């Protein structure tokens, strides 16, 4: 088991680097979907299961460990169900329309063979990723012929480049602005292409509904169909070829395009896109028998091998689900003062005729539609904001099984806190014993070092109090007159008025004020109130010039000289002044 865990950790660590460099699909090809990795997971299931019996994990005191092993087994099984039985894709819906068709996220290789009236179709799912060679291999026989097909490499961003040669057909490199954006393509002599219902032909004058381009030597001429010019049938200029120049913007109705390059003899080849502003196309390098092909993704490619016509398509397939979704409205909200979208949502209706269900629902970020074992997420939208793109996932059982495993794993962690006689419990008891012994030892050490520690502590406390009081003195306070002043200024004025000194027992005014605020009981007994008059000293029973606040209080809790002042027994100003000091304190 230890060896398996080391190999497993190394494998997923390596897969992480592959995913970072080449994407998640490449990591699946190299690690996650390989047979050797599945064998590791299968052996781990066997070992986890065996430990349940060899370690007697079914006994009551080991149930939390049992839950951990069961959780790991179930999680791996759930991952296997997801690996082999789940699928996902994207569903595109326009406003007011409904559909039950989605484009798969998986890549399929579709081969159609035809010879005379006989035909054969091959449909294989495989993984397509850049940076990996030898993506797919297949050998098959048909009509007494052997075919060997290899998908060598995938290029996610390529462009067609016109190459001039000494011999070969004339060629055009054209750029056209279509509904889906800029499209670069090439046309050889006698070829034609239709893009967004607009047809363009080169050296082919058979279809008058196409934009026709011909060459005479190194000169080019173009004829635009009547429905795009708005010219009448009787116009003498209709149907005339007009000279055109390369790199000049041409217009035919609402369509604009330009001819990037023209050669009297040449061919188109694919090169990786270096200019990031030019949209590239995905191309797959394929070998079939002795033919080497560069096939654009999601576009059929046809060739003839002897008497057999072969059509190869590499890309995503379309599938159906057992119910439909109708897009009632697409909502897009933007940040105020910006064109950047802040959120978008799809108002849809689930239409399930088989179960007589018609259910409205709003799909937006973190608000997922779950229906019939399918999960729909808001993914993207059309540029005109009249259509939505939903991500679809079908993995009910894989998700359910995996979540059960997660639940058991969490339950095992909780159970480990309560089950007695397990390792966690033993460690807890050992810690308690160590704690008790430490307390006994600490008490003995504390008694031996009490005097020294107390002295050092008092010094440290004094320094700490002074530092704290200094910071306290920097704060601002509003005095009784309503003025704002630093606490330090206020404390100095109060102490000087009461004690006739700016310090008390080498303590600053800040420390004294902070002490009075925080420890009133102690400071009630501190003799820091200046009493200069002998008569007042006699009334208070003092033996010196300073009194504490408690010296002003009699045994009944009354102010000694306060009662005499109120009864007018003593009218001397010094007595009233001293009493005012006590009240301020």
C-alpha cells in the first residue's frame, strides 16, 4: 500500500504539471485515462478492502477507521462511474426557439467509406490535445482492403498560407467578414466555397448566384450576381467582369472581403498562427495508409483511395436528450457606466412531453437546472444577446456515489473525536497526564523562583505601564471647558492642581491618571492631595502635608470637612479649596 501511495502521488503530481503546460485533456491522455493508472486505483481498492478484515476494522472501537476505508473505496468507484458513463457538452438556443440537441464536449473520429452502393461508417471517441503525439490508431478491413489510420497531432491555432510554386493551379487567399467574424480561406482554380449563404468561386463560371472571380494571366476580374447589385435584367452592365486588385476591399451587397494574395500557380498549407490578432483554426494531422492529411476540426474532409471514397470528420458530435428546453428570454446586465457584463441569465421552459411536464426555470451563475439526471449551467451567450449557450452534464450516479464517499469521510473525522480507545483518545489521555505532571513541576519551580520572578515582574510591569501611559498620553480628550487637548496636558494640569507637583513617587502624570481610572481602590489610599493649611491638617487628623482621598471620609462614609462646610462651621477659604481638591480627585 505504501508503494501504491508513493506511485499515485508521483503520478498526480506529474499530471498537474502536464495540465498546466498543455491542458486538462493532455493530462487525461498521459496519466488519468491510462491503463496503468486505472490498475493503481484498482489495487488500492483491493488493499483498502483487505485491510478491513486483516486489521479487524469492523470491531466497535475501530469504526471511524472503517469509515475512512469505505469512503476511499466509494470515492474511487464514483470516479470510475464518472469516467466511463458520464458525458457533457453545450446546448445553443436562440430566443423563442426550443431544442433537445447538444454538442458533445468529447471528440469523435467519424469515418465514412463508400464504394459503389456499399458503404461503411466508423465512429470512435478519443481525446484530442495539443503537445501530445500518437493520439489515436486504428486498423480495419473493408471490401478486401486494409486501412490504417493514425491521428498524429493536434494544432489548436493554425492558419492557411498561400505558397507560390512553379507549377500547379492558380490560387487565391481571401479574407471575408461573416456573421461569425473574420474568416481566412483559400480557393484554387475551379473551386468554390459558401460562407454564411454567400458563395464565392474562382475560375468557375457555372454558378451565376456566386461571386465569380477569374484570372487572365496575372490580372484578376470579378462578377457580382444580380441579386447583390440591385441591377435590372435590362442593364447593359449586368454580368460584366470588372478588374480588381489584391489587398483592395471589395463589396458585394452587404458583404465585404479582400484578396490577400494571388499566385498563378501554388497551393495552401497550414502554419501555426504567430499573429495573435488573427483568429486561428484547429487542425488535426492524420495519416491514412500512405496519405498525410491536415484536417480542420469539425469539417468533413474527403479523399479517394483507389475506388473507395473516404470522408473523415474529427470533432464534436451532436446528441439528443429526452426533453427540450425553450429559451423565452435572455437577460444581460452590465456594470454601471461600462459595457462589461456583470451577470447574465436564461429564462427557459423545460418541455417534457413524455411526462407531461412544462416547467419554467431561470438559469444563471450558481443557479443550476437539475432535471432528468441532467444538469444545465449558464455558460455563455451570442454576440447579439439573443441566444444562450448552456453547459450540460449527465453524471447523476457518479456524482451521487462520490458525494456519499465524501459524506462518509467527513463522518469518520467526526467519529474519531468521540470513539474511545482509539489512537486519538490515547493521545488525548497522554496529553492530560503530561499536563498534570507539568503543573506539579511548574508549582515547585514557581515557589523556588518566586522572589526573583516577582522582582523582575514588577520592573517589567513598571516599564510596561510607563510605555502604555506614554501612548495613552498622546490621545486627545475634551476637558470640562469643552476644549480638545492631549491627555498628557490634561493629566499634568490635574496633578499639579491636586498635588502641587508634576510627578508622584517618580510616576508621571500620565501614569497617575491611568492608575486612578483603572484602580480606584488603590489610589483612594495614596496620599497625593496637598493640604498646606495647619487647621485643615488638624481637622483631617494628618501628620504631614499630604492626604489620601480616604482621609476625607469619616467612619460613616461622610466627607469630614464637607459636613462642616455645609453647616458653615468653617468658612476659611483654604478648607473649601482642599475640599474641592478632594472632589476633583
